[in-house]
């Protein structure tokens, strides 16, 4: 009976909404209604009302959006017999309807996401399952792998219940016997070096005959050679905190059909946008919207999916689908959809329990996103989720949202160039008056902005999504067509992470952004010209010109993203507060505080100015560790000293002469997951629509001028230093 009542209520509500959005009313009536609904939305948002009020806000906004979609469908398309107008007009219409559909799917996923799960750890009477910890590697160097492996080995879990494996795809038999003598020599040297590292850290080493099926093949080889009940996966640059297994493994004992516990990816370094725009310390990172809201929304519908790392999976479930899927180049999501379709469940734990690296250069960033976009499009084409057998209706919609999102480059480029059809060629691709535009389009856009800010305001500031989508779309646009032409063509490429730019420069793939910017600037000139010479078309010219100006602002800000700042230090410092002692030249131990740490060194503040060691000398630091490390004296090279009101600051570089040094470094940098949570929360502030817009305009103006200055001063002078420490297996 309750299900019948619920179904009838839903049908009645749908019929009422359909009646409202299709009701023939005057422009004035629609405008008044839309303004009232917008005002109610702003009141709800202003007072931060939640629960039913939040759903009302989304309902009011959805009504405005659907009214716009109905009007757009029935009243604005050019006549089909005017083919020059109709074709671009219809493409624009399709792009807009895609946006409306994605908004609907997004509302379904995140309108009421699950709250973060409370911390749950293994109890004294709980079954403690065995765990194989996989760290797949391709060509990362010894130092990066040592830090990750040391952190994995230090996890708080019974030592006889977990085994850490280095899955080395950079030293396969195929590589060690290559016809290229230099490549074979390097592979053999790597093979021996990493075997010794694994012996030093008490980690299992595993390679294979051939590099087949990329990361999925490497992981499946690990499955064949191991036997634990659960499998944890960490990318080579994703180091786990001590409590990773404690916070994740417990869920498997409560659900025999659980195949996945996924956790967020937290990053120590900024992505190219954050680094070049200098927003990393204040603005939420791009990934936070996905891991902070969307994954919790997917979790509500049992559709949270594997993200390639920072996750634990059940071996029995993987065996049910013959291991990790390798048909697409995004093996993680493909594996998840296969397992969900066979009745397995997933859980998302919204607590950062690993720290990793993002691509540092714009070219590497685009390379990573190209793989993601092509892989998700492959999944959509090969396993179309809407008709995928075994999935529930909610899972189908959730996976459609996740895969179809990556079509945004197609629509973003249409929105970018659509104004040119009128400004340059006088084509009428949108038949509406200025009054229609204000009543329908402006209110639709405002409703969209309020909805987005209400859903994601703490995780994504106004207009930043548009900027991120634009900087990716320019290069992802042709990449998606390559998949559409041949879904099996894309190949897995690793992502360079730990790179540094030695000098200010324009990215080697940045020139197209300058070309687009100048075309948009020409569009502004055409707007002025047509406004003066065709005053009888002034209203429509101003509307289209305003659209082009918005695109110009986004494109101008993007010039700052591709204008790469010099950053000599590749390792970002993380604030900590760890009491320590430093051994002075006379052998005396002096009290101090470790104030920040990176994978290459620490800063120590000495409380006693008179007893500070000299710089440019070897030194030793000892401190209390989170893990049970017997020898707690870490060798450092004291590189510089400086004086402050609070004491003397020592700049120390890790010597890293032994495996124990790596254990101590990992304890300092990775062991405490609470610092990642605190870091995220410090940036999650909803600045609001008005303040966010003003900030973005100021940012865009400055970055436009900086980008143009870089073009004049540096042009295309790429100089990238890569220590090969960041070729992540993901």
C-alpha cells in the first residue's frame, strides 16, 4: 500500500509540473512568476535552510529550467527550410538540452547526498580479514616509491594480516630483453634497484612477462600471485595514512556483497590552474566537488565507483568478473559497473586517507583528462549504462550522469563559437526578442547559478567550473571524436606528476588558447561595429555581444592557466606541529618544533636562539612517531638558517640514506590523516554568488594581462624538469 501511495503521489506531482511548464502564459506573467521563484530561492539560500526547504529551492529552480526548455523547444528554433540558420541553431539547441539533461541527472544524484559516514574501526571481536596491498608502478623513481611503500607498510593493522606488494610494470621481462640496449639496461638496473628497496622495506616485489592491458593487466597479475581476502590499491604517488585500513576494512564484515570501499583522493600539490592562478591555499580544489559531494550522492544510490586508487576491494567479487576490467582505458569505473550489474555493493567513506600528487604542468594535466574523457566515453559506448542489465534504475541514471558528463567539451565548444554565427555571418540561430531573452534565458541562467551554488557552493566557487571545462575542452574536443570514430583506438597513457617548471613560460599546448582569445576579441569589435551600423538590430546585437564578452572573460582567464609560473620546488610543504630535538655540533640535543614537511625536507623552529646549529652541515632530528619505529633519528642536511621572533628556523633536507629514513619521512608526512581533513575544511567556504563573481572578474582581468605579457616575453619556451617521480600508474 505505501508503494502504491508513493507511486500515485509521484504521478500526480509529475502531472502538475507538466501542466505548469506547458501552460500558455504571456511573457510578463512568466517573468513575474520566475522572479518570484528566484526571490524565494534566494531567501532559502540566504537563511541556509535545509531539508524540505532545500528541496523546495531545487524544485523552484527546476520549474524555471523546465519552462525555459519548453519555450526553447517550441518557440526559438529557426525554420527548417532556412538550412543555414537551422543547422547551427539546432546544434546550439542540442547543446542546451544536454545541459538541461545533465542538470536533471545531477539533481537526481546530489539533491540529498548521504552525510559523511561516522568513523568505524575494527572492534576487538571483529573478524580481521587478510589484505593484499597493491602499489602498481610503471616508471616512477625509487624515492617516490620508497615513500609510498614505507607509508603502506606502516599502516595500523596486524602485521601478519596484510602484505604490501610493489607491482612493477617498468621492469617486465619484455622491457629487460628489449632490442633497445639502453632501454633494456635501464630496465634491468631498475629491476635490481627496486628488488633491493623491497627487501629493505620488507615488501613483496612482483613483475610480469609482458606489459599487456596496462594497469588492469598489472593488477590482475597481482591477483594471480596473491591470496588475501581483500585488495587495497594505491597509485605509486598515493601514500596512505596509518589509519587507512582501520577506517575501511570494517565495512566488509557487515555486508557480504560489498565489493568496494572507496575513499577520496587528497593532493599535496596544486594542479596547473591552482598553481598558475595562485588559488591553491584559499580556493577548493577541482577534485573536491567530486569527492566532497558527487561521490556521496552516488553512494546514496549504491553507485559510488572505483577511482583507481585509495580503495579496498573484495577478491571474491573481482573473481566474479575475472579481475579488473581492461577493455576501456578507465579500468576503475569499468570494473565497478560490471560488479554493480552483478549485484555487488559499494560504499564511499568521505575521509581523506591518502595523500597524492596532481599533474604539475598543463600538458600533463590535459593528458590525464584526455584519458579520463576517452575512457568514460568508451564505457558509455560499449556498456551503455541506461540499458546495462543487472543495474537498478537509480544506478543506471547515476552511471549515465558519470559517463555523459565527459561530453562537456562538445557542448562547451558550441557555446563558445555560437555567437560568431550572428556576429560574423548574420545568421539567425536563435529566434527570440530581447524581451523573450530577459524573461526566459536570463531567469534560466540565474536559476542555474543559484542551484549550482546551493549544491556545490562550499566545494566550487562561481564560474570556476566554466573555467575548468573550457581549459579542458579545447584539447578534449578532438580526443572525443577519435573515440566516436573508433571506440577501441585509445590506449592507456601514464600521467606525469612530479614535474617542475624551471622558468616562466607559455605551455607547449597553450597557443590555441591565444588564437581563440583573439577571435573572441574580434567578436567584441564586430559587436561594436554592428551596434553602430545597424541600430535597428541593437537589442539582439547587445545580447549576442554580451554572450561573446562572457566567453572572452573565461578565455582571458584561461590565458593565465597556460602561462606557467616558474616553480623550482617540486615538493609542496605541508604545515605540521611535531615536537622534536635536533643534535647540535657539540652533541647536545636541542628542543625544537617541526613546522612543515615535504617529501624532500622539513623546517624546524628552534626555541633557543643561542643553541642553533650552523647551516650547511649534516644533522640529526629525532621525534615521537605515530608508528612503532625503533630507531627514531632521521638524518638531515641543514641547508639554511633564518631568525624570527619565535626562534631560529632551520631549513633541512632529508638525507634518506636508509630504509629507516624513508619510514620516518613517511611518518612525518603521511601518517596523520587528520591533517588532510583540516586542510580541506579550511578551504571549504561558500563565498556566495556576488562575492564569487566579483572575485572571478578581478582574477580574470589580472590573468588576461599576465597571459598576454607571457606571450610577449616568453612565447613558446618550454622547459620542464621531471624527476620521473610522478609517472603515476593511474
